[in-house]
C-alpha cells in the first residue's frame, strides 16, 4: 500500500469517526463523558499497557515510543461492544460499534512522528421511567449524545541508545448534548429542556521511554508520561420547547439567554494525567509489565450543566499485562508465530454517583496474527464490569470484540542505485 493510499484512507474514515456515538452508559453523563482508551488494540489486549514498545508497532499513548520506530505504520482499530445494564428490578442489553483510532506513524531518521484522530470521550444514553403524581402517570426521559475527538501530532526522538523522549499536541473538538423531557398522561405535548456545549481546545502530553537490554536476550522497559491540565472553551446554549408525543414535532420553543448568568461561554478542564510503567521480557518471546495511571479529576466542575447527584474524585488505575510468542521464527506453524496477549486492569473511577464511588475491572485476551511484511491483525475480547445494583445505581457488564490492523511499509529510504 502506498503512502498516498494510506493518507486517503485516513481522511475518508476521519469523517466517520467524528460522527459516531461510542457509549450507551448512563455513567457517561458525568465530566466530559466516558473516557476512552487512547492506544492501539494491541495495547488494549494487554489491559491498556503503554510501557511496551518495539520497532514495528506504533504506541499512540506514549509519544517517546516514536523514537524507537523503524517502519512506517498505518493503524486502524474498531470495536463491537455489548453492554448489559441491570438495576435491582430489571435489566437491558445495548450494543455499539465504532472506530477507535486512525493513525499513521513514520520514522524519519533521527526522530519519528505520527498523526491521526482518536475519540477521546463518548456520551450516549437514553433512560425512561414512569412516575405517578395526583393519579396521573408521567413519562420522564433523560438522554444524551456526543463526545470529544482528538486530532494529534506526536514526535519522539532518541537522546541516547536506549532512551527516548516524546511529546504530543492534541486538538480537542466536539459537542455534548443533554436533553430531559416529561410527558403527562392525557396531554399530547411534552416539555423538554436541552443543554448543548460545543467544545474546543489544545492539550499536551510528554513522555520518556527506556529500553535497556540485559544479557542480549532480555530487555527492561520503563515509561513515564505526564499530561498537564488544559482548558477547553465551551460555547453553550439552552433551549426549552414542547413536543408532540405522537408526531414528535416541535410546537413552541424558547432559547434561554445565557449572557446575564455568564454561562454563554465557560471553560472546562482536561484533567492532569500521569502514567508510570515498567516491564521485563525476553526479546520476541515474552513480556510482562505493570502500570499505574493517575487522573487528577477531583477539581473538575461544569458550571453550565450541573448534576446534583454527581461529584468527582481523583482516578487511580492499575494494570498488569503482557504477551507470549511460542516461536517467532517458525516456518512450519502459523500459530507458533502468533502473539498471545493478556491483561487485567482495575480502576477507581473519577465519577461519584449518589455519594458512591464507582469502580471498574476488566480482563482482556488477544491474538496478534502475522499478515506478512511485518504487518499484523490484532483480535481480542475484553470483559469488564462497573457499578452496582443498589442505592439507585446500575451495574454494567460489558463484552467487547476489538480488532486492529497494523500495516507496515518502508518510507524515506535512500536509493543506493540509480
């Protein structure tokens, strides 16, 4: 595949990625939405481990890794997720399918760089319930859509034989849309209130990566990443209107003037994030790593869209993961050259519902299938759970099929003969 075809594919699918909705969770209503993992499927199959790097795979969540890259890599990832939401009285299944990332990573001599687009957060849910007041039934509806996407440019360069530094600049953009509605029995028109925010802004990430050989066969890897807190500018609008239940047509609406309250333009924050990981492995045979991530989200607030039952705390995540290759050089057995990946993660989430902190755990397994010319397909399953069924909360059990392609080529090679 030529470089021009890769660029055309990136441009074409970028429009698809920005139009999708990647969440069906009511817990996505807090903060900037449900925060997505911003790395490749290969890393996700190891629990979300960012510390592992090599010379033929892009590591989108660790810009220093570009300093070790040897091949141009076009990466694309998709997933299909089934989510079972259960309360103490009922349960329901929902499904989503979406693109996870599109990227091109390029070694350019003394440094490496990459660019692409990633869905940073996702918001998506619809909840309905019936209550009774004065012997009249009332249908209450709560729903939301949207999210934030990131276009990024990363660069990494080696400062020593086994050590590299890197940086990423992200441009964030997207829309968060929230709507609450109510229909009263016997009245055709319901009343609705919408809150919409259009967000944009820059944020940055810096990282350092060490790949230290030990007795030629083994390697120790260490990584530290820092993403400072950064502002997002929010253009807000609020609309009140009535809508027919039978025809779903808007009859009367009023756009609320937000200038007197100072809410027409507000600022939200992308929280500071720190990652620290280390691992040890035998070259092209096995690797085992551990990582801890910290998101300083306790100070997050949204003046425009206030939720009384939601507060925030710092998030803490722990990851253990790795891979195993039976025989990388086998000429007779395809399955001996497959990369078998595994991972486990547990997280104290940043969002607190009804004064109850949320936790999430996940287990992942994956296969890296060689495609020739050092390209590969990464296919895996992830099973995760969060929330609980008491205290007015929901428990979510999610199963996700995640597929990624890593297509490799050689660019910027000087001709030896004319």
